[in-house]
């Protein structure tokens, strides 16, 4: 683990079009809990906390005027890392020190946001370690939403695509505890994998429905050549076979993505979550390559724009 030369700051980006937040605060870059669909495996660079600089950035965000409605005036933790990951080290004492420091920095930043602003916070993680801060989350009241990635309930798939991340069962249990603690929760059923057919999507959505989340986000896994190669290596280590066909060309991936979105919309309707479903279509789906695959282009464009313009729920 290395210190990053720049302190944590608030960044604006395409997370706004996903209606996750207006800003992102990254406490680090990299780490073991990331999906193949988002980042390459790498070491972790942790940003030092300069409280003066952090409070200045917080004040600028507090007073910013040109906000996007979909941003919900919220700060997202995090996009380049998981805010509650567990860092491993060959030396036990060093491992304990690293993890204590990471937890302290995360908790301190959240406390500063709570006490020195009126901004909202969205926590998105794969880690049950977030339970350690449930007391802090609850102190935000309606200003904070807690969510977890839960693309499938199948542990075998997560071991391939999210190899070092906590199991789906542990994430589900954490969401249940968050709900029981009185937190406002959401679920990112993302990114779903090629092996997840409609039956698997239905099982996952049925389970999510029992949590009664405010929003269910969904996105289809999109991989570049390096991501496919890493996926195949992980699958070989597990003695498993994976569906690489959908990544062989843009046309094949577009067809797969559209079929998956349609399946997710069907199962969301069947489970009573249709009105709370927020799809995240990749920008590739607005290209001309998608047009031959849709029967009604006018309706398709309306659907696509509706996904991107949707403002997600907030308590």
C-alpha cells in the first residue's frame, strides 16, 4: 500500500448520469474487491487525509450551484476502490496498522461531511466491514443511503468475476443487518454476468425484493480484451467454463446487453420492483450498431433516454 500524492477530493463524472451522486470521493485507488468489469487487479494507493484541504473541497461542494437533479446533491464513496475493503500484508502487525488507518480515514471523512455540510452521502461497497460504521451511517438520518453490489447469488460466478471480494451470502446478510438497523438501503445488481440467465436473475431479484430497497440499479458487465483474459485465467483457476462469446464483437455484446436488460425488466415487474429499477445502459447502446437489433427505434431511443435521465430515489 502506498500513499497517493493528492489528498481526497470531490470529483464530478459520469456517475451523475447513473443518478448515483453529484460527486465522488475516492479514499484510494485499487484494491482486492473490484470487479473485472471496472478495474484491473493492482496494488492499492491510499490517499492521505489533509483535513484542511478536505474541508475546503467540502465547502466548495456545499456552495456549488450548477447541480444535476440526478446527482441528489450526494457524495459517493467510492469509484476507484471499495471504501470498506480488507488489506492483506505479509506481516500481521503491518496488516493491522494498514487496515486501522484505512478505517480511521474513511470514518473521519464521513464525520467531517456530516458535521460541516448539509450534503448527502451514498455508500456503495462489497464488504461486510461496513457494519462497523452503521452507527455513523445512522447519525446522518435521511442524508445517507447504504448499498451493496449484488449481481448474483451464485458464489461460483463471483469467484470468477470478483475473485477476492466477499461472497454474495455475506453481502446479503450485511444488507439485512443494515435494513434492521434502520438504514436507507439500495442494491446495485451490477454488473450481471453472461452466465446469469433469466432464472438466475429472477432468484437474485426475488431476494432483493425481500429487502424492500429504495432503488435497484442494474448494469451489464462490459469487458475489454484485458478483462476477458483475466476472466479466463480466473475461470481456469476455478476449473470452470465461462461464456466469452458475448465479448467477441461489439454486435454480440450489444445483443447480449439488450436481452439482459429486457430480462431484468421482466423479473423486476414480476417481483414488484419495476418502479424502483434503474438501468445503466452503456454508451455503446446509443450507436448505430444497436439499431438493426431493435424492432422499434423510436421506442428504443425513448427507453434509452429514460434510463439516463431517471433520477433515483432518496428518502
